[in-house]
DNA sequence: CGAGGTGTTGAGATTTGTCAACCTACGTGG
DNA sequence: CCACGTAGGTTGACAAATCTCAACACCTCG
C-alpha cells in the first residue's frame, strides 16, 4: 500500500515524521459523506480501505460524479485552492481513510523533498486523470465511454494486486451514468450489448471481463 | 499581473530569488506549439501575453480541447506526474510565456512557504476547473454549455481588468466545440440562437454580451 | 417475507450530429 | 492596393444517438 501513497520513496526518519502528522484514521459507513461542498478545507484524505466517489453540484442541484477513488488514492485535492471543498466525497462501501492535515503536510514537504515531489505528482496526476475524463465526456460515444471506464478500472485494480478480469462495481448504474455523462438506461443497455457480444459477463454489479481486447478495440478504432 | 501569478504574497527577497529562477521568456506565434504530448517535462509556463489552448489526444488521434488559458495562467501542470507532458499546448495568438524550470521552483518552494502554497493553490485550482468542465460536459445541454463557457470567460476577463461585455474569441467554432463536447455546427447554431434571442451580438469572433442575466438564467434554472 | 431501491427493456421523443451548400472575412501575392 | 483563394462560419434537411417515460423484474436488507 505504501508504494502507492504519499510515503513512497521516503527514508525511515521521514516516514516517522509523516506518521507523526498522520495520526487520525476515520471510518465511514457505506453512503456516508466524507466531506461536503463548501466545508472548510483542512486535510486531505488517503483511502486505506474501501472506495468513494467525488461529485460536483451544479447551480440547479444536479450532481455530476467527477471521480471514483480507491485504495491509495488521495481525495480532497480540489479544496486547497479556496480553503474549502468544491465537491463532495461519499463512501461507496465501508471505507477507512487517513486524515492528513494539509498545513502540517506542507510544513513537512518543505523539509522532505521526496515528499514534496510526491505531493506534486499526486496533484498533477489528478489533473491528468481529469483531462482524460474530459476526453471521454467530450468526444466518445456511449460504448467507448463504458469501455474506457472499465479498462481504466481493470488497470487500477490490477495495479493494486486485485483481479483485472473479475470485480464488483461499487457504483449504481445511475452513478456510473453520471460519471460518464449518460443516463442510467444507457449504461444498462450498453452493459447488455457488451454481454450479448461476449465481451463481458454481467450480473448486476458483478462484472467479469471475457474479452479485454474487444474493449481496447472500441477505443483505438477511428470510429 | 503579479497578483494573479505565482509571486503573489511574496516578500522582496523571495521575489528576487524567484526572478533568478525565471530567467527565460519565450514568444510563440499564433498557432505555434508550446509543448507536445510526450515531450519531456522540465518547466511550467506562465502566460505573460496572449492565450493558448491545451488539448489531449485520444488513441485514435481525435483531439479534445481541455483548457483555454490566458494572462497569468500556468500551463504544463499535468506534466509533473510522469515527467512528460500529457497534452499539447498551442498558442491561439502571438503569445509570450515565462519559462519556470520546475526543479528549481520546487527547490525554492521548500524555502519560501508562501510560494509553496501558491503553487499548491494553482494545482488545486486547475483540478477545480477541470471538475467544472466535467460538470459541463457530463450534464449540460448545448445552450447551457455555451452559456457556461461565455460566463466563465467574462469572469476571467473581468478579473484581468478587461471588458466583461465585449471581447474577441481566440478559438474557432471547431475548437470551442471540441472544448464543449459539441460539433462546430452546433456552436454556430447556438450562437445564432443567442443572437436571435437578444442575448449576444455575434460577429464572427467578436462577441458582445447584451444580457448576461439571460446567460446566467440558462444555468440556474432546473431545465 | 415484503418493500424499496436497483436494474432491464421497449417505444417514441428530442437533441445533436452529419452532410452539403453557400457565405464571409482575411491574408497573400500579383 | 486589389483580387483571389482559402479557412472559417452559417444554415438547412435529414440521420443517428441518446434521453424520456413506462412497465416490469430482481435482489437485498431489514
């Protein structure tokens, strides 16, 4: 777990100092809110167990899922800018997070150069991820979006030592739809089509990827 | 200009040190590439004059405009994560940037706490901006997207001391369409509709906002 | 065991995309 | 300095994708 997280590449004494900063862990039940939009920002949260979604709210109240975060991910990064959270984070299952007080993290990052760089990489990686979601939302059709989502998921699960071919979705069709800019019916239909095409085995949220290459082909072909 | 940029809130000696790091300025002609996807990352670019777009490329070559940056904006932030640029940046008009070598910036940020915090805020603000684009792409219809884009533009121009009601678009209809996840014809039609509704005066890229409230209403009403 | 949340599927409506024709403005070169 | 070529912009008609509404099935949790 550590190699994914902020401590990666730190020496023993730096690790010890980081442990002094990260003293609290918090548990959230499935469905519990980790933070709300507008909450004062004071800390980042590193996911130790479980997963969560982040969502931005439109002026008219519509919710747009903006991220799906799992083990080792850092959430709350968008709160730094204005000292308050711009989106909300909700646990998708029973979840445990490390609370990382941001002021103290900045202090420590000034002393520990690798930690500083890790933090910058996390922030930058989040920007890159968001840009890929923009690409998805701005230029892909429904099948491509879902294929891209599933492939991204399998890669991240694999990187964490889980099976890439069999997993349980933690989001409802509606949440996946929101994330992908589609309606839940479209998600459901697209799952069914992938099933009919022999690409997936779909049983509710239990997914088995039978033909990952077919998913990949949906993305790389010009249409 | 300085108050928008990294130096905001720095004392005289820190400013001097920053000036020692930021020694090069580069000019780009309209249409010139500032960096390409895949280029090794070594520096951030702060826009001093002009504007640029950033764009991510899909596996099949499609281009998705992911950002529209102007005076005071920092571009290249997505390159930190993997030491190479994940997107490309192209000047939309004759543009001048400060080149900020990132390694040196990190060094200085460890010594100058306000600079460190400014950098974090820039990174975080970019994340927030991207999330708002996701909201736009994922849940708004064409009119709402263009209204949101125009309002965002007017706010940013105003913050920089330019007129909020009259400005020149630096992007083609096609680029705006890519940014908003729509085709150029849809952008053109939506401009025409806003024109017919008395919300805008549109002459090619010359825009005059006649009724900003109407634009705002397009966003805040539930449908 | 029942209820409510979640998921599937169908039919028809709506939005946006596609293709095509045409117009306009701008810059380049004569 | 003007003319022309070309990139960019507008508009129309039609096609395609996705959404909407509705009915129903399923599954999980108390």
